[in-house]
């Protein structure tokens, strides 16, 4: 099956935002037209001030061209392209950059994956270790990959790639808020929260300093991306992870892991107790980053560990903090002074931090021991195959 037939098979189009990339624009457009018919190509000119408009005039009768009166940002142009693709009745859209770094000849790779995995997001994965790749691109991608993992629990090799295939159905009801480079992060995080599957596929990449023009502004755009990640992390821990943890499918999976007969009662009890321990231990934001490698090292049940570690979901945090302070006061002073806990002067806050840290460590160890004993007893009573 050739590319044109593959585009028809999954009813896909190509969306290409462009801003002052006249050096590479015509070459990229010609390459795309070699792979797909012009009526399936949407170009969004983001207020270019170079020769972009005159270049696009050559294609005005063969492709769909949208213009922004002034430069609005890549995210704004992508949103405009998505909207138009949906209006034209397409089911999928492939985004590609106009700066020449992407190869249109890689389009069949994305199409093949989409044919075999309908409704998934296909992410073109660049080799950022190859010669000629700017150091800031490699660092920025690692930074983005880390926060995407924190926000979704999904590990991807390249979350900053602009070469992607999106299913448009979930985007129809999604109101996207960002308008610059950060939109490409917002959209994949929110699609992940809708349980859309992600599949990376290796692609070629070219960074030619003589013709490539990057419009990424390290200071301003990095700040916008950082603000977005702060918001997404907060929403993930307040909404996404609690919702995912409490889903029926997750609870069934936890039950199945608990009843499986391939592990001893002691190991299952240890997996749960260690999850509770890490969920309470005072390294907020790093419990899973530290706990998961340790769970692998000690060959614990990862599902039971992660399920138990979710004791630190937002609704439980106030109780954990309060109990930690109580344990800390009891250990350090021998009594609990509730009035002191409510004071906000610097000395009291400093003292409370010492009490909290001490109490959280004691509480996590106590919870580990109690959870292990209770879990072991329950497994011994209710599992069909009791193993020690």
C-alpha cells in the first residue's frame, strides 16, 4: 500500500505550521506532496514576514492554506489546524515542522503504526544523540520526558518531537489553552489522561545550521513550559492519579495481583508494607522515583507496591501531615500540644519541620510494621494457596 492509499485508509491529513522558514518551506512542501495528495495538506502561516506568502501562492490551488494576520505562536497555529482538519472531516492528523528537520519520507512509518493501532498517538522519535544535534535540544527533551513521566506515568523517548500523528476524535471535545510551544506538551498530557495509547517510532532528523531557523526562545518559552508543567503536575496528583487509582479496572488488577499464587504471602505483604512506607516517608514528590527502583531491586510486586504508595494521594495528605506532627511531638517532647501546631511564627514553623520530619520517619516505620502484620495475616487466611 502506497502513502496516498494509507492516508485514505485512516482518513488522515498533514498539518504544517510555519513561521519565517522560507529557506526550507518549499522543499518540505514538495516532499509532502510526493507522499500525499494536496487536498490532505493544511498549512498554517503564522504571520510570516519573509518570503513565505509568495512561496505559498504557488500552492494555493492544490493545498489548504490558513493565515494568521500576525504571529500568534506554534500552539495557536496547531489549534487552528486541528479545528480545520475536524471541519474537513478527517479522523487523524500528522503534524510536521517546516524548518527542514523532519523528512516527509518518514510519513509511511507513522501511517503504518496508525493502521495497526487505530486511535493511538504515534510519536516520531528522533535520535538526539547523533552528531549535529544542538545540546539544548537534547537537554530540553530529557527535561520534557521526565515531567511527562511524572504527569502521566508513561515513559517516552521523545516528547518534544513535532512529528506526530494525532487521532482527532478526542480533540473535538478538548479545549486547549496554551498557544506557544508548550501546547505540544499540553495536548499529549491531556490525551494520556484520556487513556489514549502512545507509540514511538524512530524517524530521521536533520539539523542544518545554514538553513534551519529556530523560533524557540530559551528564556521566555522555557519559563512558559515550566509554568505549564507545574500546573499539570498539580492536576495530575489532585485529579488524574486518584481517579486512575480508584477506577474499577485498577481495583480488579490489584485484586488479581493479590490473589496470584506465584508469590509468597510474605513477599506480597512486604510489597504492600513497603508501598505504605514510601507513601508516608518525608520525600514528597520523589516517593515513586525512589521506591520503584528499590521495589525492582528487592523483586517486590510492583502493582501492589504502587497501589499501596498511593496512600499519599491528596485527600490523605492532611491526615499524614497531622499524624507525622503528632508522632514527632510525642517523640521529641513527650506530649502533644495542638495549640502549638496552629502557630505560624518562624520559630514554631522551624520546630514543626523538625517534628514533622522526625514524626514522618517514625510513622512510616510504624505503618510498615503494622501493614506487614495485617497483610500477612489476611493473605494467610484468604488466599487459596497459602505459601510462606
